[in-house]
C-alpha cells in the first residue's frame, strides 16, 4: 500500500505508539540498551525498557506490552504502532505480536528517512543530554536509575511542540483548557495595560488635547 504520513494518521484521530532503541555505556564498557515507548501526539513517555548488550524481538515486544498496559483506556481504541525498519522491529514475531495486541499492522517509516521518526529521535537526544542527565555512568545500576527517573522528569517538563504544556497535561486532556486560560489571561493583561496607558495620558494632556484610543 502507498505510504501514509504519520501526521496524516494523527489528523485522522489515531494515536501512535512510537519506539526505538538506543545505547548507554558504563565507564568500563558495559552496554545497556534502552527502549523508550511514547504515545503521540501527546508525546507522553509511557515506559523505558532496558536490556544488557543487545535487543531481541522478544525484548522489544515485551517492552511494548509493558508500555501498552500503561496506556489510558480512552486512547486504546485507535492506536497504531509506529517505528523505523530496524531488524528487531521488522521481525515476523514482532509484527505478529503487535498486530495481535493492537489489532492493526505496524506502521513503518520510509527506508533511509529518519524524519519519519523525528519524535522518537528527538526524545532519545533529550534522554541522553537532558540538563539532569549524568555525565557518565560508573555502573549498570547508575544507568538503570537514570532510566527509571526520567519518565517523571520528562512528562512534567513543558514541551515547545505542545505549546509549553507538559506531556502529562496533554495526556490528561488539560491542554486546551490551559491554552484557553492563557488566552483569557493575555486579554485581561492587554486591557489592563491599555487602561493604565489611557489613564496616564489623561493626567499628562489637557482635556481638549486628549487623544481617544481604541483597543486593538
């Protein structure tokens, strides 16, 4: 079938379960693989799976099942899995398990097109270079502690792509309420500035020269 852009899917009301793998390394060279799973468009981080030295298809599907169990019920009706074309992602067992779990095939990005997975790529950069991220990890346990801490940090940070609402607020359905309240606050502040300016002009100019300004 022809490729369908992920943005188009979200415009149609689908939520996307987005995931990928990335490496952390201890000072002694031990590799820990992290598999973050987030839900779009809210950018909420559901879960980070972790495995030593490599990722199998079974590891990936286990992580996705654990993340899906944390998905709010109101989002589970129209959710698709979205990933790149890594070997674990394309494995027949992965595709079978996810299709059974979600009731739909995996939606893959196009080959050699990282922008199709821009959300998870940007997230991984944040996971590694966040202002609270340790500069190095002496032990495997230090990496695991960071991976366990990070969901709470990330989900409560205002996000620019969410109009500086946090992923938790977006997932909770509060985004539009918050943005509406901000708009009302701006209108009140604008009128207050105008009233203050008009009052100051009245005290400085003779009554006959007073210029009547209308708010924009």
